[in-house]
C-alpha cells in the first residue's frame, strides 16, 4: 500500500478518536485494509506486538466512544487466515 494512502487512514483515525477513546494517541501505523468491509488494521506505536482492528466511521470529528469500534489483537492472534481478510 502506498504511504500516501496509509497516511490518509491514519489521519482519519486521528480525526475520529478523541480523549476518552482507548486508541487516543496509541496508533502508530496502518498495516492492512479489510477486503470485504471497512475494517482497518493498525499497529500500536509503543508495542510492536499490539494491533487493533478498527471500523472507521469516516466522520469529520471525534466520535463518541466506543466509536470508532476497535478490537485489540496481539501478534500471536494474527494468523494466515486472519490476513486473508485484509490487503496491505
């Protein structure tokens, strides 16, 4: 994935998560995009084995927690079958 495209997703996440959201200030980089839906896989900026599947809302401002929806994952949870659902 081109770095310009990745930067757009990181910027969108930054727009959507405000203080009070579990991802506020935590996401370091985009890893992959889901093939079938709007889910995005991000990696934690401080913990290289921590990832988050995020369902962005594409809203213009911070959303009310728990949105955008997030599911934390560890590196050990990311198997081949998981990545078949994403493109990166």
